[in-house]
C-alpha cells in the first residue's frame, strides 16, 4: 500500500503540483508520461511521489507523447485507472491517439498545461493546444488557478469513469500563469479524496480472461457513422453526470462548480466570455469598470466546453445586449472558436446580442486590465448603439498597426 | 505454459483462439504464424496489432477473429499498447485487484514490416528498452501490402513495388533491407530470433522460447506474400523453402544481444537466383541489363552468411 501524505489545511502549490497531488490521491494504476514544458513538473512531482513510496501504481516513462497516450490506452483497455499530463507540441503529437482513446470509450484523465504551438517555437501559455483537440471526443474542463486544477482532476476521474459516461476527460490550465504560480490550495486529505473519486469500476477489461474483448475494430461506411453518433450521444449524456459530480464535490468541499460559470451577470448589460486565467482578470476588470464607469459588465465562462453548454450559455447571456468573445489561439483564417460557438448558440435567441471577437495573449502575451478595460468600453459602446461600433474581430495587445479582417 | 508440438498434426491443429474465418488472402503466411503463436501456449494472451493486413483482416466490426483480449490502436503503437497493458497487469497484481489473479498471461504485439521497420520503430525500440515483459512479432512480407504494395525499409534490392517500380531506367528498389534482427539484438533484448513458417519446428521452438523468456523478446517472421511477391497462393511454403535454403532468410537467434546461434543450415545451399526466379516482383532482374543486381544480391547474401557464422563462433 502506498504511504499516506499528511497535507496542511492550506498548501502552497503551483498548478503542476496541484495536478500531481490530485493524481496521487486518485491512486492511479498506470501513468505513462513524457516531459514537456510547462507540464513537466506534473510528471516530475508524480515520479518523486513514487520514489518516496506515496504511489503504488506503475509509472512508465515512455519515449514520446504519442507513446504516452498509446501506453495509457493499452493500460486503460486492460482495465484500471489511468492518467497523464502534457502540453503544446506534445499534445499535438498525441493528437492521433486522443481520437483513439475517446473512440474506444476509455476513461483516461489528461492534465493539459496549455501552451502555444510552434512555429515560431514558444513555451508560454496560450490555448492553441486546447483548441486543436477540442473536437477529439473528450470531455474538456477549463480551470483558472491551481485550486481549480486540483479540484477538476479529482472530478475528472469521477466523471470519465462513471458507468453512464466512460469517456476520457481533459482538464486544462494556463501554462506558467497557473502551472508555475504558487498559490493557496485547500486540498482534501488522502482518504477523503479517494473516497470522493471512488474505486475504479472495470468495464470490458482485457485482463478479464473470462470474457475476451476486441478493442479498436475497423468499421467502414456500414457502421462508422453509428459509432460516432453513439460517441456524440455519450458526450451529450455526460452533462447530468457532470452536474451530479460537481454537486457531490460541493457537498464535500463547499466549492461550487458549474458547467457555465457566471460572474456579476444578474444585472449585466454586457458580458465578456473567456477561458482560463483570463476569466479571473476579466472578473477583476469587470469590478473596476462597474465602480469607475458604472458599466454593468459581467463575465461568463464555459467551465466544461465539451460537451458545449449550449443552453446554459444561452441562459447566461439571455439578457445582455453585447458580448465580447475572447480567444487565446491564432484563428487560422477565421473568427475565434468562442465567437463561432457563441454565434451558433445565440443566433436563434430573442435578443441576439451584438457579438465581437478578440484574439489575444498568443505565446504568453499578457492580457492586462488595461486591455480588458478597452474591450469592456468597446462592448458597452456596441450595446448602447445596438450594433457594431468596432470591427467584428480585433487583436488585443498586439504591437504595430491595428489588424481586423471581419 | 508451452504446449507440446511434435508433429505436423499438432502443429496444424486449428486454434480456437484465432478463427480461421478471417479475410487474409489465400496463401498468406501471416495466419500460419499467428495461429501457431496462439497454439503453442496454454496461457492467456493479451494481444495488440499495428494497423496492417493482419488487423484489417481479423477485426472488421461486427466480427472478430480473436477469442483472446486484443487491441489495435494505430499503425505504429502496438508495442506501446501491450506495454501499457503489461504495466496495468503489474500494478493490479501488486494491488491485488486483478480480475483473474491466478491466470497465467503472456503479452504479445504483432506488426508488419512497415509498422516495425519504419513507422512504429520508435515505439518498439522504446518498449524494448524499458524492459516490458512481452514478445513482439514482426510479420515481415517486405512491403506495405495492406495499402497496395509500397516499398518499406524491409523491401530488398531489386524488388519492384508500387513506389519503387521497375521501369525503363530503374531496376526497382535500390537498397538492401534493414537489418532489424541485428538492431533489436543490439538493444540487448534477452531473446531475438528470425523464423519462417515452413520450418515449423524451429518456429514453434522460438515462439515458445520468446513467450517463456522474461523481458522483451523480438521475433522477425518471414511471411511470404502471394499478392505482392507475385507467386501462386499454393506455393507459399515452397517459396519459403527456397528463401531459407538460399540463405536469403537465414534462421538464427540472438540471446542477450550477444550469443548468436544459427538454427538451420541448409544441406544444399541454393543460389539466390533460384529464389528471385520464382517471384514476379523480381522478374525484370532477369533482363540482361539487370544481371548485376542478381550478382549484387548473391554477394550480399554470402557476406551476411559469413558474418552470421563468425558472430556465432565469436560468442560475443
């Protein structure tokens, strides 16, 4: 049996330590991993726990991120709890296997520390990796700080392994701003955390020799569509389970999570929609702008952005006149993902707020309160005019001449 | 535990764990090798297969030929898939959570030469270096047969493939095949061997040895391909006989990366020309302007045989 670790009521952990501690407490059977900045410390911390007797599962240090997820898939299909962590280029290298993990309905947990994608090479935080994998059939959960990173890894096991779900889950946190910034974290004690996550429940385990199972069969035009439709159904059906898990987590910890997080939205005329650490900055900016300028601004964030909380986003934004969507990923010749998702969600609503898109923070460029104040002012002007007063898409925090193409 | 296989009847017993009703070509040697791997042990098997002929022919939903635990992920990662399963077995054994704790189990990965020599080499090398207890079997037909006969780094010199076709100014593939057995031996794996299904006693012995040996073992199995080598489906075994008797496919094993044993010495060594002459893929080599390729072939095979004999003597 693994040693128990005595934890203080409040620990000072960065986001990587938060990931590693939650992974340790879940008593994972197999971690297959490969280092990459900025998620490397997750793997290092975990291997130190192993070296000190706090982990009794297997830790397989493979030769690439593709190998890491391949090993996780083999291990999960064998029948047990599995997790790993990665970032950026490693995430990109894993991409093929991300689809394979979800297609085989294996409840693997992947702690992602978000980072830009080369070229040019850049080790800092943006959401390019997260956006690249958003349609890979995983449940995706966004976090804003180490506490949330810790909490959501624990919830991820419980959601993904739930017998009504059986899907892999990715938890995201911003590179460096969350992953390397030590902050107060209130952990659960080991027994409490494991009690919450629960024992792993086997389903179609390759190690159950009484019932041989074939994983990764081929399906062509006769069956492939039905399989992908079933996968979509499983993703959509995970929504009530996610809500249940969040409720149970609140009962245990007092910390309340929602598939869509709202901040000062009760009387809001306008809203900022963002992911990751920017949500916290936007909340601070919203508070300032309410005090300084009397602008009724709130912040909305899809905590779980796959399955996309379509109706919940509609509800959250039902009464606003203008929305600024903020995408921290190069849009690749179109508008940002959040702009697109929100356009889809809001086009058939009664009020159809004016929608704008801000591309920001690429390669770790800071999103400052000043930038956010400008965005709030522009969004407020859109709300007052009832139409666009600025281009649909702008680049916030970019040096040089202003860019806009839509 | 290994089964006793002393005669052809025992060898050719249909194995209940690998259905005969698969989609492999008539005359394909893959099924002989796979069936025998599954036939030669009584232990439970956890199997993985890279994308390729074997995979697409044995697990087309809603059917499966496998009555053992089997997984296919991608083209390159069968070694890592089974390594992950082996890691899970070790973890659950330690924790006392195995569903069948007393059941003996062996972990085996299959790949073609494309997925072994080329696209999956990194995954194979990593899994062997880490020392997982598994056997990797390369079904070597010297070509990407599943995708229509493109050259791989196992394709031998002079072979006409769909991406190294013989033509007015080309005699086909320009390079000799990669020495995968030597490379895997250099990993220091406890057991590495080359087998051919026509020499079935030798093959069964080596398969059993690889399963019984703790640690990562590698088997390169010659798998004559009726479709891409271009011979009559009924001739798989006779073509394979000429392959080993001409020393194009010498049969040997390497223990702990050091001790090399030649396990079959032909009484009458046939000329390489005889091997090339019975396959359509080498037909163009018999034109006068390509004679030099046949001469090169013979020189390479002779040099390789000399090398293997010296390695065997040296015991280093």
